C-alpha cells in the first residue's frame, strides 16, 4: 500500500503545496502506483474463436472449446417430445423470437446435458452464419459469478445459451437468490441476447428434505417454502425426463449399434445389453452408451462422433 512507505509520506507532508511544479512528479508517482495495484481490465472475449466456451470464474474470462463433447441429436432416442420442444425453443431464440429459459430435470443418465449440446449443434447447422448461437458453460460452483458473465455478453451482437449442468442447491446455500434475480426480477435482469439452460436431478433444484425442513421450522411455512421453490419458476419451460423402460433402453442400444456399424445378432445384442444394465442396476441412455463403448472395444472399432 502507498501508506506503508514512511519516507514517501514524509515527502508528501513537507512539499510546498503552493508550488504546482513541485507537485507534478509526486502526482505522477501516485498515478503510476495506483495503476500497478489496480486489477487489469478484463480482455474482450473473441466470440469468433468458437461456437462454444467455458466460463472461468477465477480469471473472469471465456475459454473457447473447439471440439465439443456431444452426441448427434438423431442418436438421442426415447425422448422425442422433449427433444422437439427444446429444439423449437432454441430455434426461436436463434431467430430473434421470444423463447424461455429451460430446466431439464429428471432421472440420472437420461441425456439431459447431451440434449442441450445436441440441440445447440442442430440449430446452428440450420440457421445462417449471422444467427449462430454461442454455447457458454458455467460450472455449478461458479453460479455466483453469473452476473459478471452476463455483463461480458450484454453488449455483444451474438446470442448466447448459458448452460449449467447438474444445477442444485443444498442446505445453507444462498447463491440461488442471486440466480433468481439474474433470471427474472432484477433491475437489469437477463439480457435479451441470453437464455439460461440448466439440467438437474431435482425438479425444484432443492433437496426434498430441505424444503420439508423449512416447512416444519418456519414461522410462516408457506412463505419459507415459496422462497425455496420459486427459483424453478424462473424457468418458463420445464422438461422432465424420466427413467426409461426396457424397450426404450434397447431402442437406444440398437440406434447406437446401427450408427457405428457394430455387427451382432439381434438376440445376442439384446441379451448382452440387458445383462450389462442388470450388473449396473439401471437402464438409461448413459448405460446404453457405456455398453456400446464396451462392445465397440471388443470388436476393435472406434466410435467417431
């Protein structure tokens, strides 16, 4: 700090304050010192570097992602209605039409995050270059820095899908309040060129026991619970994806096998896929994909997405 230099302070006190020429070197030193201790101005993001970015909260910067880890939209079977609703909402936003923030909630491993990334790629493939969307991922633990992220995008000519995977809040956390204000209700609110997409295993983003505890201990249970569940109301479109049936699970396996050219008799393929799901205690899109990876490895084939 400047105040920690006794000699510097002494010189400030003995300088003839009436002589402006004597003050000039001192003022120059003060200005230079302030510039050294001031945080550097954040670099303006290069949105032309990629169509996808990851938000780094520590650096307050966007890192471009040249190759996104995603599955083609046509391989996400068994969730046709949810897929169509999400793609339509995303397409309208890309074209400058009204669209809603989206919460995809439901069973683990059913392709919620894969669907967001696939919808982004699908819409970008059909719209013109001037309407291509930028997908920006923000990690759940960095959600408090969402206002800073929105500030970097507010004046851009691009349109953005801000995506948070596995969003949820536990007891004692208050960052959900800042998210509520950003999505709807704050003075600035969500920029017109930004939509927020989130996935979660919880419909209200809070654990059930947390909501029940608020109901049991609050003076006004209704108001306490309302405070917790109102966050999900900020999402205009709720899309629930539930556990799949055996038939839907096998349909996922068949779609993957056809796409990657994996050869195996239908009865054998079904038997192996069901055994794989049984040993893991679940049937889901993730389980089907893991089985296909194992099958491709045994057949010596690469899975090129």
